[in-house]
C-alpha cells in the first residue's frame, strides 16, 4: 500500500496545529465557515461555473483544459472541494485532500503561478457572495477573514505538494541520468561491466562509485570490469577516483579490472606516476573479459576445439 501524501510530506497532528495557528485559524473561524455553508451550497454551482469560465477565457490556463470531458470531471471535483472549505473541520484527512489537489496540478504541468492566480479569482467570487448577502460591519469583516485564511491555508498545502512533486520528479530524472551515464552491465554470473564515456569530474566520479558499489552489492559480483576506452582524458584526479572505486569494491570482496587503456592514456599514467598495482589492467575489453571469467573459475574456449 502506497503511503499517503501526509506521510510522505511528514505532516502530522503537530504540523497541523502549528500550521493552523500560523494562519490564525481557530474554533471561531471554523464555526464561521460552517455557518456559511448553507449560503455557499446555494451558490456553489454558479461560483464553480464562473471560476471555469475565467480559466477558459485565459490562454495560459485554457491550454490545460482542452478536453470537455476533463473539464466536466474537474468541475464535479471542484464542487466537492469548494464545499469542504465550509465544513468547519480541518483534520489530516482534509490536509490529505488538499495535498492531492496540488499533486494533481503538478502532474498536469500547471505552473504554480497560474494555480495561485486562479485561487485569487476563486476567493474574489466567494467574497462577492458574502458581500451580496447583506451582512455588513464587523460580522462581514470576520467572515471574510475566515474565508481568506482557510483559502490561503489551502494554497500553502497545494504549494507544499507542488514542491514535493517537483523534487520527486527531479530525483527520478537524476537517477535515470546517472543510470545512463554509468550503466552497470551483467556480462556473466558474478561478472559486471561498467563502460565509461566522456569526462570524469568529481560529480561523475561519485556517480561511478555509487553505480559500481550498488551493482556489485545487488549482483553479489566478484569482478567488475571498468572500461575507460571512451574517456578522452585521464589525469591525476581521474586516476585517483578509479583507485578509490577499486578500494571500495575490494571491501565488498570484488576485484577490479581496468580495460580500454590507450597508448596515450598509458603514457599519461606513467608520466603522472600513478600506481595502478591494486587493480588488474588490460588493453582490450575482450582481454579483460577473459581475465574476469578466469577469476570466477570460467574460461572462453574455441567452439570448434571444444566439440
């Protein structure tokens, strides 16, 4: 069972009390909102209709509402959402519902600026109904304050969900990029290959180490082949990263074979005085694969010779 958004965002009863206090929403405000519900039930259909009329009149928000079926479904949900404002009760179930609204808008790709702008229009429509009912003075001011506070409270929850959704999406994208940048390939039982291409900076080196350690741990591998044929420049820093990765893998019980060493890279390593005695080296990947298989008790045989 997937965790709720309140669990994901670590929003508990203490957080709820703190947030309500910050927005100055107490029993008086909740009682006022509950007292407004009969009026709002009568006005809901018109308010929701005018709200979507506004959204559809603006090109920035109309682009997200180009499906009439989707609009009808959203209007139905908007009615339930709107009336919940005037239940006079704010608990974790209420917060979960608001988080889901924000998360849904984030998945649709609606930028927060348009969401907040639409919220302002919503608040304006409610304000017009309250003013139009004939109540004035201190009572009107208190009622307006209660509505504004609960709606700002709602907007803040939605933005929390927006931010969390955006960060989660960013993390997934980064993980995908890391996997593409440092793919660990299983070439045989307990033998892995990690081909490196491009520039190896400190950040990329960290990705390489994480990918190597995770791959070896998950596959219970005994040998990892690091192929650097696609790395254009090997300097002291890159060599140091390779040695650190080798040391970390050794702690997991895996040996490292470095392949794809070009003559230029070999010369550079010698000139830099880098000691690569802690890992096996081979010029060609095929030679590295043959060595890896021998280290796990396997060998490559000629098919015709073996038949």
